[in-house]
């Protein structure tokens, strides 16, 4: 028996694709959006310019423009084929954007309204005697409205790109405008309509594609996974989207829900989504994604999360598993968008939230995010209780091990995977977690050397100074806790500590002349005893002021450790040495992983 031909192939010029075949192109929601950067657009335009110049010289040139893959969705009453773009969206969109912008420039800048109308109708719309004109290209739901505004021929509007794909389309239009302007300027001996129309038509007549077509939906998804647009490989998220929808396509409601979930999941850039996928994978499986060798990210997800690796047909229960995991991924993505910005749920204790923000923003520790995802999956009140208890421990241990002790990232991430095992749905084993962190801070003699390191210079001129700010924050929290007599919680959450407005204030000014103070006093300039907290604007105003003037402002500071300095009559070497001693002793207690 003859096999049914599922996929047909052939080669075709862009002009024939648009005019002879008269295809209507549709971008489905499972497809990625427009992702070409200026580099790809400029290369596309440069290839077209070469073809245009060759044609002008009487030597027509065929430019191989890659592969285009299409699936026939339906035929309208005028027998026009509506084709789902599987691969080739970037090139087709760029050409039609080029056509639209050329028509705009002809009509609005050169008064060539007839030529603009002719160019527009030739390529941008499909006209038929049996029905109304049809737009040649319909983008995804999120992009179509912006696309119409961007390509409208009658006027140029002020546009407000709201998504990454909108911004990419807008940048592509700017590249095209600049290119066409240069082309007209460099060839002023020719009428503008000849240049712009001739260039567009040369691209259509010279660009040749290998075309694959199918009528089978499952084959369309498979094709999408195996091909990608020139210069911009599919991201792991885009491949996973195509793969999961392929496996759900025979269940319409499931596939539609999956598309909506993926639209939400993939709202961020590809690099951010890849980070989110890594954190989610670790939160769910307790293992890191292996990117150096073996399976790709999307293959590891197929195996470890969706459990569909190597399968083409799934049972309904297996399909439901994919949908359940997508729902969990969506929830985690929403949480990761906040966690990666240093934001804990509002129910978390005030100082736990402050320490978490410092952990992420000042200390740049994102290894811990999978742990927080697992904690946020806990049930009941234990979720918030665990957040409040574990956050100070993680912040202290990471600072000692990584910031002060230079323990390798792999050791830290492996420790976190051990901690992951101690967090269940209903409770976390805090004793076991403390033991894991105690082993971490003992690595590379980090804990042993910590007391001496905090006595040394901790501030570096011109640096971000997360180290100095974190030590001062811990001193502030320690002092508040002592004053308030708190034992179980980290202070009174009515005290507002805004990390974004905190800066390091030098009590003895950085601009002090070394000859005006003793050598020992000057050498303590960047040590803890000479540092305190202030707001950024106040810090800049007080920078070179004498201590007598500063102390008045210190007395009104929102920070306890700064108000303490404001109670002093003067700032001399003995004051510095006394404060240095007290702060280093306080911090050794503040950084203890167990209550003393």
C-alpha cells in the first residue's frame, strides 16, 4: 500500500509565494513572537541591496533565503490558502514590514501616493474578485493590533511598544526606515519611487526558499521543533511550548489552556526564562539542570518534569500531567519574577523581607531561589514560619561562606540541594538545615577567619559595597533586637528599612587630609568603626562636613547605629577604636547560626 505523503517540499521565490500562490499567512499562538534584532534585519536588508544592485546591472541574482515551513489551515471561499507559519515568520514579517514602510515613505515623504498604493496592494494585501481584500499576514493575538498600527499606510502614529515583541518590531521598523532613507539619499539621481519600489521588487524576485508544507497539525509542531529562523535559535521555553502543545493538540481545551499558560510563562526575555526554567527545575526535582553535556534543557524538562521524552502519543492521564506541571510552572514563574527582584510575600516578617532583599540585591545570591519556591509550596502557617526562620540563616551563611570566605559556587549550590531535602509540604527540619549551613561556613576556614576579616577594611571606594552595607545592616538589626528584647523574631516589623535608599556614610570623611589625623585613625577610614548608614541624598550633602555638623543630622537618622554616633560630642581616634571593637564583637554574635 502506498504511504500517504504527509510533508511536501520544493523551492520557490518569495514573489511566487505571495503572488502566484496568493497565500494568507497566520502566526499561531504556540509560535514564538518576532525576535529578530537589528543585526538580523540589517543583514536581510543588505542581502536585498546586493540583489537590487545586481538586477540594475542586468545580472539578476538568486539569493537562497533559507527554509520556510507552512501548514495548510483552510481555504477560504475565494480558494485562497490560509497557511500557518511553522518556520519563516521572521523573514516573511520583515519583508512585509519593509513593504509597508516603503509605501509609507513613498506616500508621506515623496508624495507618490499612486506608487505607494500599487506597492501596498501588490504585496501587503490579497485582493480577490470574489471577496474582500485580506491582510496578507496576521500575527499572534498579542502582536496583531500593534502590527496594524506599525504598518498603517495613511499616517505615522506615535506608538507605545508594551511587550518585548512590540519593541523588536518597532526597532526593525526603525532599521528599515534608516536603510531606505540612506538608499534614497545615495541614489538621488533616480526618482525615489523607482528606488524604493525597485528595491522591494528585487527582494521579492531574488529571495528563494526551500518550502515544506503539510496539512497535519502534529507534523507542524514537529517541524517547528526541528527548524529555526536564521541567526536566532529557538529558546528552551519556545521548544518546550511547541513540544507540549504537540502532545495536547488532539484535546482542544487542553491545548488552548496550555497556549495561555505558555503565553504568560514566556513574557520575559529568553535569557530570563532560561534562568527561571533552571530554578523551577531545581525546586521541583531537587537537581540542577546539566547544561555542559548530555541532554539539552528542554530534553531534561521532557524527561524530569513533563515525563514525555520520546513519546508521540499520550494517554489522557499523561496529558493531564503535562497540564498540571504547566500550571505549577506558571505559578512559579509569577513567584520568581518577584523573588528575583528581592521581594518576599507580604506575610513574611519585616526583617526577613529586608534580609532576603539584601541577599538577592546586595549579595547577588540567586542560588537560594529554588529553596524559596519549595517553601512557598508548603501548606498552612508553616510556610511563613519557615520563611522567617530560614532567611536569616541563609543570609548569614552565604555572607560568611561566599562574600567573606570565597567558597566556590558549586559547594554552595550543592548545600542548597541538601537543604531542599529537608523541606516538606507540611514542615521543614530546621535542625538539619542548620547543620547543613554550619558545614558550609566551615569550608575553606571561612567561619574561622570571619572574625579577623570583619576587623579589616570592608569598604572599597567606587565599588557597590554590598559587603559593607550588609555588615552595617546586620549591626543595625542586632542592636534593634537587643533594644527591643526580642528572642524569637528579628525585631519590630513597624521599623521600615528601605535598602534602595541606604548608603554607607563615612564618619571621618573620605576626603580627610592624612596629615590632619594620626596614621592609625586614617587607616581606619574604611573599617566598620568609621562607617554607618545614611540615605543617599543626605550622604552626599554631609560628605565633607565637620563632625559637629554631621552629629546633628545623625541624631535625627532613622537608623539606630547612626543615632548612637550622633550622641557623641566629637569623633576622635579613641571613639573610632571603641566603636570598632563593639561592632566586631556584636557582629560575631549576630552572625551566629544558633542562638547563644
